[in-house]
C-alpha cells in the first residue's frame, strides 16, 4: 500500500482579511526575521504574487527573493508590502514575566 502525501501551503487557507491579519500577527510575534519575510511572502502568494507585485510597484522576482525564508527585505520594501496588504507596522511593549 502506497502512502499518498500532499504539500501543505498556508497560502491556500488565507482567504479573509481577518485570517491574514491573525496569521501576520503570529508571524510578527515570533520575532524571527526569516519567518516574518517568509510569512509576508505566503500572504503575497495568497493574494496572487504577480498582481500583488504590480500593486506594490515591485518586480515579482525581487519580491519572491526578498520574501523568501532566506530573504532579507529592506525596511522600505517591508513597509510597501504591508501598505499593499492594507496593514501598517505598529509597536507594542513586550510583556515582561513577573519576577
């Protein structure tokens, strides 16, 4: 008996703005720059990378490269991607555990 497997792609499940916002909140909460870049790439793919790149005013190739797990997007690129998604970056204090 052969076991059939399928590739899991988070982008296939990001169908609502609320879902995208919740996903990005968790991605940013990780604090991991590579995970954040990849998470933004997942959302861009969920929206359709070619059209998303046009809307963001960036080339599709550069966007794929910057938003890959090994990517390191510049702050300007990050801000443009977030604006295109309809989000903005905000800052909240890190909660400290009681001593």
